[in-house]
C-alpha cells in the first residue's frame, strides 16, 4: 500500500511540475484572478489573522508563492495532497476500523483535476486539510464522557473556524457523522449540529466583526467569493466533492457495514451495540456469518491473498487509469497555451513565443503576443502573415466579454512599449483591482510612475514590491536608485519611454487608427508605433495608407522596403493603377517575381477561383500579404 | 512476579518518567518567562546616558515629518524613523513634566510605548514636546542633533476618524473597499462596512450629523441590491431607496440635503492625473427624515446651473453649496464642449426649518473674482471659519493637482459684507481636498496627496482661534514606514466624537432586507446606474 501511495504521489508531483507547470499559475496570464499575493512583514500577517480563515489564507498565500519556482510549487501541492491523503486514511481507519484504500486517493485525484484546469484552489485545499487534521485531533482526544466531548468539540471547532474558515464545517460534519453513525450518540450529534452555527456566529460576527458571508461561507463552494471572478467559469463541482466526498464515503461505509452485518447474522438480527469495539468489528461479524456466505468469502479471500501481487498491480492500474482519465478529460490545453505564451512574453523570450505559436489555431490573445514577439525580433514587417491575424489582435480591441480582463492584463506591456503610458497605467490599475497586488503589476506601475516623474508614487509601489518574496531585492535596488537620482534621467528605459510619450492630451481612444498616429506625432522615430500602424493598415486592407506612409521608412534603418509593405505597394499600384512614391526606394526583384507568380497561379491558372487555387497558393504564398488580401486570413503556410 | 505485573510496573515507570519530564519542561518555560520579564523590567526602566557626543546644528531628518507641529494630547504615539545614517539610534522624548521616553534601536525605527506616550502628553498639555535624537556613526561616536520641537495643544481632537479606504481605482471596484473607523488615540482600525459584506457593491459617501457618530447615512451601490442609502438615527437603521451623493445633515437632524448628479469618468492621454470627471448635470434635493419625503426648491435646483457640495451652517440657517453655469446644451456629448471652462462659485441660501422656506441665493466666493473653481465648502462647528478648495476648473478637487485650501472668516464677512479669502500655508504642490472639522473647531483632518500624486493620506492640522492653520502631520501608524508601501488611498474623512454605534453585519442585514423607504424624486435627471460607467473608452471599444 505504501508503495502504491509513493508511486502515485511521485507521478502526481512530476505531472504538476512538468505537465501543469505551476509557474504558469503564478504568472496568472490574466486568467487566474484569485491567485494570492504575499507580503513580508507584520502588517500583512496581522491583517490576515484578524478574521476567521485568515490564518489558512496567510499560509496558503505564502506557500503559493513557491509556484514561482515550478519544482518547489509542485512539491508544496504534493505535500498538501499527501497530508490530506494521510488524514483521510487515518480518519477512515479510526471511524470504521478498517482501511478503505480507494477513498484516500479521491482528494488527490480531485486536486489533479483542478490543477489540470488551471483552477487555483490551494487555499480551499488548505481549509479542507485543516478540517481533517482537527477531526483527527478530535478522534484522538475524545473520551467516554459526552460532556467532555462536547467541550472538546466546541474548542476544536472554534479553533478550526479561526484557522480555516469554512474548513470547520467539514470538521463538524465528520464529528457528527462519527457520533451518529459510528457511536450511535444521536444526542451528541444533534448538539454538535446546533452548536456549530452558534459558534460560527459568535466568533465571526461578534468577535471578529465579519459579515455573515465571511462567518459562514469562507472557502466554501457556495460562497459568493467563488462567483466574483468573472474571467473564467468557477469550479464548483470539484470543490463540493473535495468537501463532501469523505462525509459521504463514511456514511456509505457505515450503512454498508450495517447492511452486511444484518445479512451476515443468523436470522438476520442485527446486534448493534454502542459500546462495541470497532477495531474488532470485522472479525466479530465474520464469526456470525452464515455458512454459505462464509465459505464463499473464504474462497475469495484465500484466492485474493494468494494473488497479492496481481491485486497490487490491478489496484494500482485502476488508480492510475482513473487519475489519468480525470486528468485527460479535465486538462485545459487552451488555458495552458495562453498562460504559457504570457509567461514567455513576460520573460521576453520572443523566439520561444514564435516557436510555440507556429501552427497553433487562431486565438486573439496568443496572436497579440505573437505580434509583439515579431516586432521584438524584427520580423513583424516580414512574417506577420505567417501567423493567424485579425485586425483586433494588434491592441486587443475586441469587446468580447471573455477577453475583458485578459485583454487588460496582456495589453499593459504593449501600451507601455508603445509609449502610450497613461493607457498602460489605466490598464494596470484595472489589473491591480482585478488580480490583486501582483508583483508584475506593481513593478510596471512603478515604472509608469518613474516615466511620468511621479517619484513619490513609484516609491510606494516599489515599497510594496520590496516586501514580496521574489521581486523584493530588485525593488530595493530600484529604491536605492531613486534615492540616488530621483529624476531617473540616466535610466535608459525611462528615458526611452519618456521620449515616446504622447503630448496630445485628449480622452482615451481605443481606435488603433488614432492611437498610433498620435504616438508617431509625438516621436516620429517610434518604430513600434510605425510597424503597428502599418500592420493595422495591412490588416484592414488600407493599401493607400500603406503607400502614403512609406515615407516614414526614412526615419528608420530598414534595409530596403520590408517584404509585406512591398507586396501591399504592388497590390496598390495594380488595384489603383497609379505609382506609389517610394522616396527613392525600389521594390525588390524577388517580390516582383513572387507577385507575378502569385497572380499567374491565381488569375491565369485557376481563373480567379479562390477555392481551386487555395492549396497551391497556401503552400507557396500562405505567409504573404497577397494571400491575406485575397483570402482574408493568414497563417495558412505550414 | 508475574509477567503481567512486570509489564504494569514498567508502564507505571514510563508514565512517571514522562510526568517528570513534563514538569521539568514546564518549569524551564516558567523560568524563561520570569527571567525575560525581569530583564525587560530592569533594562526598560534604565535610563540610557550618552555622555560624550558631537553636536550637530540641525535637527535630524525623521520620517514621517513630525517636526514643528502642534499635536493633540490624545493622538496615538507618533512613531517615526530617523533617516540619518548610523549604527545605533537613541531617541529621548521629553517635556517639562513626566518621565522622558527613551527608545534605542539599530534601524532608526522609533516605536513609542502607548501608555508612556499618553502619560507624557496628558501631563504636558499646552507645552512643548522635544525629540532629542542621537545617532552613533561608523566610527562609534555619538552625534546629537538639534532637538525637534513640537507643541501639545490644550484641546483634544475628536476620538474617531471615519474614512473610506480603497485602491486608487479607475473604473473597477474589486478590491477591499470599505468604510473604516480609526481610533485616534491608538492604532485600532475597524471596518464599519465593507463592500464584501454585500456581495461586492460599492460604498460612497458617509455623512454624520455634526460630529455625532450615532446619526449617519451611508450610500451604497450594488448590482444585486441596487443603489440605496443607509440611515442610522436613534439606534435604528433604515434603508432609503435612492443613493445620496455629496450631502449634509441639517444640524437639527431633521433633514439631509444631497446632490443628485451625473458625473461620468473619462481618462486623459497625456496629463499626469489620468482620471477626470465632468459634472454633466446636477441639482440639490433634500430628504426630510420625519415625513420620509424628498423635496427640492428652485433656489437649490436651477436647471441652468450645476449645484453640488452642499454644507449647512452650524446654526442651520444657511445652506452653503457650489454652483456653476452649465456651459453646454448638448447633454449627450461627452466630454461636453467647454467642460474645462466650468468654474464653481460658493453660494448660500437661507432656510427656515419650521416653515420649510428657502431664501434667495447669495454669492460668497465668486468664480469671476477668483478666476478659479471653488469647491467642497466646510464650515467650522463654531460657525466662524469656512475652508474650501480652489482649483483651475471642474468639480472634483481630488483629481486636480492644483487644488489648494483657502479660508474665509465668516464672522468678519458678516460684519463687512464682503467675504475675504486667503490661501492656507498648509498647501502642497499636489492636490488637497476634503476637509473635516473637529467638534471644537480646533482641528481639521484633510486629504492630501503631498509626496505623491496618486495616494491620498489623512493629514491633521491645528487651527487656532485666529484661524491660523498649523503645519500638518500625517495620521500616525504603528509602523512608521506604513505609508511607504500602502497601496490604499484614504478619502472622505469625517471626525466623530465616538465610534459608529452599529455593526457592519447589522448594516448588511438592512441592505439585504426587503424593507426600504421608497422615495420619489421631485425632479427628473439621469443618474448613474449601479456598476455602470460612462466614457469614450468603453463606447469606442464596444463600437469595435
């Protein structure tokens, strides 16, 4: 049994580390809204221990920070799952007198399912664990006296409520089940049921002054806190099962035992004595079995005992199959892709972003990051149509509700890089409110304020950042730099962003056609704004605008005209039948040849039949603007 | 001896050994506690003496800046950090009477004992309070800085400060927004009502009648429970089915005047403060507590004017408020034309409570004279002083970096027939807004963004009988560096004499309950729906 558990948890760990990669959850990608923040210092600690459940939140917040280091995060979750496994095993044995191997694996499988969906429920699992630990304490500490047990229950319940919030309800439920179903003490069970809400009310509302929701439902699936995260569908079912599987299993086991004992007794009379020794229950029942059943069972047991290795393999295979099935059906590959792309982008691993995105289906959020990666690798004007594109992906201007928060998360860096600093600040403040005081948000807000010359505000954001676990040292370094030079005029990044900032003050625009010219008006050497403006014109088929803005190439150091612009100019000249002013530049022979070949295939060979020409054009020109212009989509070349 | 007996004896022996170990452990813990206590008693009581030091002819730099200020005797210990480089720090706080307080630290953080601070302040009302600061430098020599001198005022400040605390949000409210009360004499802060009590709504202005915490109302907005106002009076909490904007209790407690307005947000692309708002349309109405009716009058609700920020005079005979001419005809265009030309006057209208009669408008501060927008009038409870904000244009000073405080002597104005205003010395280069007076008119607490243009903090100033407002200081916190990393902004301060006499849970029950006082507004006006916002950004995003 120990070997099976070890094997299971080893695979559990490896899957979380490599398969799920908890670093992605730490980053959050604008999708995980309830991932906690953690700050060093007494203030944060005292704030948390001032309400029921705050202690579990504090511990969970701290441990969750280890998700930053993938292997450490996976280890933390594995230990948590193992502790739950251990407690469940102990409780089942203590209550029923025997081991029921399958029950103890259920929470770990549920946790695998939750993590496969990238649903953050670490705090809930901590609350469940606390409920189970205190149930163990109760079972260990209880005496023969009902009055003493009542006192023990009350004290432990109050402590569990304080430490784990809603986890105390699991504790109460397990205690009630034990008293009623296993000890047949109905009066105790009833008293516990009455006492629990009273203690919750007194502790939550009178002592700690939290609202009724805070007192009764923290960490529970019916709490409104589960609903407030609008970005993604909350995981109710799994959390309900996490809380209720053990009480349900114990009730079923108790009823099953009753049934078996009733069936096994000669004459069918049940001998239910409250004082019976539970640990010997199985043997006693065996002695009372009817002859036929006993023979049957003996044969089965002897066969089973003889085939223990087979039994182990069968059991292990079933366990692994169930776990793998759960993981397979719950794994959210799309979320993983989005989180991974965001993670790589924050680390500025642009080639990896492009590599990952190649051949992936069209997703606005991924394509937005791909365009940033293309810009940073100098390929936007050459290769953007090698990937799926849509006019709304450039600045994520879609109003689709699914992108409401993700778009803000994903665009703050884009706006910042463009020099649209106030809009970046706006998106960051929105993220601060939606996702909490995440280190990346604090870091960027500090940068925004340094750029704007708001040293005092930057200090406050850096002050908060300096209390985080993994970004603290960098923030302290920045604070020292501020102390040495409050104006930040020698900081290259700050100077560059200052040079890009817009000067034309007006209400925010999300129309790309207005934002980018504003940025270029502020600084005509804003290369990103230029490439994004041209990309916008290409995506929206504004060939005349592409031709009109070719003169801006003079402000940059391109070697010739980028290929996609050349293709657009050739299209413009063909469609409008007039020559574009290229400011002394030439369209390359290669582009002219490709252009001629494209239209030879499309117009002559297939007589402008788009459907018929598709395969050949996609194979040779699927990454060209010509293809996008004709077919209205891109990324066709494999 | 049977094996059974041997086993029993063995068990007893083991148990005995266990008990002995337990007693030894308990005794060791007891000894440790006693010794630590004794050591603390001896060393805490011992006076540190630094006999050799070099004098420095300037005061040490401390943070927060608690120098040259006037403090109330009932303020919490003013913990600070010495911002001078050194290996060791020694601070002696003393006055003419009482035991000096001495604090030694290695970081410069000076955390003062509450009881000793309290005793020292109580014994020295009206006297100077000195901070002697010694710093040990790298060479091991002590430096003594010139003493920092503060003054303890004879008058106490009101016991509690109620405020709203939140992230500096733009549109979304998703964090821990709440109305809190802070005990001034220590650091205890408790939640009056949080948005999480009623499923993530929004909390707006809270207003007390005078400085009495037992008569209050509090506006809330919630997708689930709608927009309403909680009314606490005579220990009873009721819910009025409409949201009160900026408001003011009549001193009699019989009616409340409040603003109804449409103030959508918009955002700047290039100015330092991103947020802005325009009062598109507003008027004043009043809720009569006894008859549960909402009324208005043309004197306070002129269709061609934008009326806001009402405030009763302490005698209840005058209503002061801000009023500006509406400069646009197209109410659908946003921001409207000339929105940055709107400048508010401070006007007043007489009121007869018994007859429910309003007099004619009188201009107190004219935008034509000042060339600026005068906002948020606050009259001292003795009726003598009017403090207000002035900024270049607009109706929301908290988002105007140029917003400063000005003061008017109303008594002199009544005698001369002309209200003269003067700029206060307490202003900074950032926005000052929202001031509250203590019940004895000797203290003000106000919002200030000094030091940073984003987070408002509570500052306290002493006001003497001649209307001189002294150097302000930030509300003390236990951790002197608290504000350096606090990501919350403090606003809408109200000083009250006692704690709010109702729990958050009771207020929440009223919000969740089905009973509410339904009122009909006497005028029609578009008011913002709960959770909605207006702005070009959303409009254009939706258009795409």
